[in-house]
C-alpha cells in the first residue's frame, strides 16, 4: 500500500484510538493483527488526489484506484476491503 506523505502531513494524525496516530502506523498494526504480513505500507510523495481531512492510499496491485481514507476511519475496515 502506498500512503500519500503530503496528505498525512497536512492531516497531522487523525487515526488510531487516540486520534493522533498516522495512517501508515495504524495500517501496519491492523495488517499484522489480521495476519497479513505480506503487505507493506510505504509513504510516498503526492499521489495527485488531495482530499480535505483525508489521506490518499493506492494499492500497488490496483494502481488505477485511489482510496480516500477520511480521518478517524477504522483501519480494520481498510484491511477488510483488501479481501
């Protein structure tokens, strides 16, 4: 998974139980908890989609689809969408 570094910086946290964690860190934990150690989460430069109060995410296996993850989204829902 590729997580936009610019969106993450603008949002300044917004995820996790305390609402202060970054999406990349929360996704890593959720993937490990689901037993999906085969998926890596990387921060990359701007993905070209700049949502307000959300972070752009691209799955490397589906490069044409950009997922917009609003602040406060449960990372288990994102992992569930992976299948």
